[in-house]
């Protein structure tokens, strides 16, 4: 008895990301980069600290967590979270583990810049937490990319419309059937699966 090849049902590894996913990833990337550069390259360390405390108070206060999470602990979580969406978006667009290395190096350079200003404190722990966030972002980006490209492969390239909320009427009702209007029969005409 012949065994089926398990890789036969897998989509190709280098399948392109659906266009709508690329646009969303680019929008997230641009918005995050503007915010991150504004925050990290700001010369006023006191203002950055006040902003961190303001965000901490407004997130933990309503949840009743101010006695549980200190502003310093929140700062560590924020330093991790800072790099997750950026590296996730970059990994969606161009999958590579080198983004983690680049983020770690970039974080080191920003800390060096902050130290050179004399108005902001540079910390090795920020480089470590930023790099940890980059690693989480790379993992999230790879997982999301794999799911989106698989969905795109399963729907025959129509994942953009199906995950974007359009009607499911255009999808075939029989698994493995050719898409409607594709002429999936032997002579190019619709067959009984359409």
C-alpha cells in the first residue's frame, strides 16, 4: 500500500503574503516606528518617565492593579511590548530572524545615544527587554504569516476577501472544488462540484 506524501497538502514555503495583509503590516510598521522613534530619541528623560507613569496609571488603575504592578515593572513590560508589533510587521513582510539581531543592535545604539545626551539614563536591561520583545515579535510574525499564507492557499488566493469580511458566497461548497466560474470541468465548463 502506498503512503500519501504529507507535504503534498502544504502550501509552498515562500508563498507571497496576501496584498491586504501587506498593507496592514506596512501601516502598523509606519505608525509604530513614528511612535517608537519619538519616544526613544526624545532628549527629555523626565517627560518620557512621566508619560510611562501616566500610561501605567491609566492602564492599571481601572483594573485595580496599581498595588500589584509598580511603574518600574510596567516599564519593563513596555520595553518588551515596544518591539513586538514592529518586528512582527517586518517579519510578515520579509521573514527573517535577522530582525531580532537588528532590533538588539538598534536598541543598543539608542541606549548609547541616550547616554551621550547626559539627560537620559542608558540601561543594559532596556537592550535585553527590547531584544526579548523583538524575539516575541518575530515569532508572532512568522506564525501569523504562516496562517495567512495557508489560508490564502486553501482559498485559492481568495484569503484576502474571506478574512477581510466579504461574503462566503464566492467560495465553493464542496471541498476541493474549483472556484465558481472557473470552468473546473474537463472541457472547461462547470462540473457538478461547482
